[in-house]
C-alpha cells in the first residue's frame, strides 16, 4: 500500500515538474498554464498555498486565452471563493455574469464578496437573483438564511433554515446553523439536540473523534455501569473552555453508576484542565484506554440534561499558584503606582471566519486607551507593532506576551492578577469567565450563541458583562460604555 502511495506521489511530482518547466518556457501558451493550474487543484487537498498557486496559474491561462477552456472562469471564481480572495471573486464573477446573468454559482460567490464588506443589500439582492435562477435550490436558500442572520434578523433566518430542512431533511450544516439560533435564543433543550448535527460533518478534521468512532459507539446518555467513556475535546479553545465545566457532573454520575470517565485531550489547556478535573477523571493525551463508548465535550449538556445556565455561572478554573505569584510581581512591576490594571484583547485569529466582524478596528480604541489611571496589558501575542505605536503616542500599555512560555497557564496567571479584562469574543473571554475575572466583553451584534440575546449579562459566566453593538458593525456606543466603566474603575 505505502509503496503504491509513494509511487503515485513521485509520478505526480514528476508530472508537476514537467508542467513547471513548460510554463517557465518563453513560448508557454494558455493550455500549459491551464494544465498546471488543474494539476495543482487536483493535488491541493485544501492546502491554501497550493490553491493560491493553482488560481494564479489559471489566471495566467485566462489572460493568455480567455476561451482556452469553457470551465476556466468558474474554476477561478470558485478557488478564489475558497481562498476568500474577494477582489478576484468580484472580477471573475463580473465576467461570468456578463456572459450569463442567471449563473447561480457566480451569483452566490459574488454575494459572499459583498457580504464580506458589509454590503448586505447587494449581497441579498444577488442571492434573490440566484434563488430565481435556481428555484428551490437548498444551497442558495441556506446562503440566504446566513446572509439574513448576519444582519441580526434571526426569526427570518430561522424560517429559511427550516425551509432548507424541508427540502433536505438530513442536511447537517443547516441543522447545525439552526441549532445555534435556538441556543442563542435560550431554547437549549432543542438546540443541543440539533447541535449534534456537527457529528455528521464530512469535513470534520477532529482526529480524536475519527479514531474513537472507529472503535466504539457514540454515547447517548445510557447507563455507564461497568463502562468506560472517553470524552474528547472538540472545536475551538473557547468551546473547550466553556464545556469542560460539565465534566464534574459527569464524574458524579459515573461514580454513582459504577462507570469511569477519561478525558481525551492533548491541547494547549491541558494543565489548566488537570487542576479542575474531579476525582475519578483523568486526562489521556493519546488513546491508551479502549473505551466502551465516546462522546464530544460539547455533547455533555445534551447527555446530562443541562438547560439552565443560571446554575452554571460560577468560576470553575484556577491559575497555577506559583505562576500566579510570579505574574503578581510582573504586573506590579509594570503598572504605574496607584493605577488599575486592565487586560485588553481587540482582535482575534485572522483565520477565524468571523474575525473581521468580532474584532474592533484599532483606530476606534483611542477613547479607551486615553483613560487616565489605567495601565493596559495586551493579552494576545503577536500584537507588538500596534502596542509600540500606541506607546509612542503616550498610551500606558504593556505587552507581557513574551513571557507566555506555558501558553494558557501564563495567560490565566496574568488574568487573575488584573483588575479587569476588556475583550472581544475570543478564547480569553471564556478563560476569564471561567476564572471569575471581571470581564467586559465587547461583542458584535450577531455574536456567538454563548452570549445569548440579553444585552447586560452573559448567561454562562457570572463575571462577564456584555457590551453589545446596537446594530451590525456599530462599535462607537460600545466603546463609549466601556470607557465609562473604565473611568469608574480608575476613580
């Protein structure tokens, strides 16, 4: 088997080398670039760098001969859409729609580009065109539902998702999107049930889930008597931070029924989680114990019947005491005497699909940064350039992230030594909430379901206060309200 795979790889590499040689020749023609682009696409397997090379080759082919292949523009537009190269999406779809105004694919891709720059009116118009061009197409209706959801019109979005599910009853992605609207509205019992749709995603890259599913059934809440259950961490850091609290209740149940629970987790918060694990649950970082059944961490609320967040808002994580002591000295040494200390997170991982919407543009933060009597601490690594620019303008801000040797353990130890955290919706918000740190969360209008629909309090964390946009993309009133809180803190 492996011999065959290696043979195929080397054959493919040889073919690519020949294509590269052809395209670097001075007499290279459109069909050479087309062949290279198609070969790169065929072997890309989701690799962004490969896709980038592929689309560049296809664009070269198009420029040399726009008619060298009937599918060429579609390939360019679709690959640009996957790469989220919105400029290229717009130019390719403009050409496609000039050719055929009813090209439903081109309309859908183009709508995504307009949605990206908050032109919802145009995005929605394009999707309505696509729905006319392809009546009853569930993909078009699904995209329309998400476009409407991004405008904060949740009831309309929900109605459309239900229509999609009438057309395609086993549509896991539509069910998942519906579940997030249900949970956002506090309809947890139904929401958890529909949220299970994520387990069916074909594009899930959770290796632990795949390995466990190969050797054991999914646990559906039945008795654990005489059984070993492996619970695996899933999705992002925020999801794991939010759901790890439910292991305590699971441990009590397993002990009562005479079963045992293992937490399968090898991520960056391992030590943080180890400190909170109840007796009877241990962490395994690789699959040592063969389980009788398995379950994702995010399925615990469903399996344990948890649908009242008010019972679950108390802090449940703690910082490492030695690290916390070390950071107490660091914070005291870095802050001006008599100043209050406040952590700051203004943007997240740029690869996150909603990062542009959840992050606060740097130029809007000035009213927070000039509150006197506060020393700020940048909590996200990799923001040195911005911090230096602020310091040059006289902002009292420290970047302590070079000391984050132990990752989340250091972040936790820093947070517990601050007076408050001001953050957008990202991992540190969940971490601070789980630690019981006073947290002022600046959230976009269409925020993640964890934060519910209330404007003031976070349902799942007692110490997190919400400062929600009054409408899509409007940060100024949020900044004003947080500034008022900072002034009160400093006073």
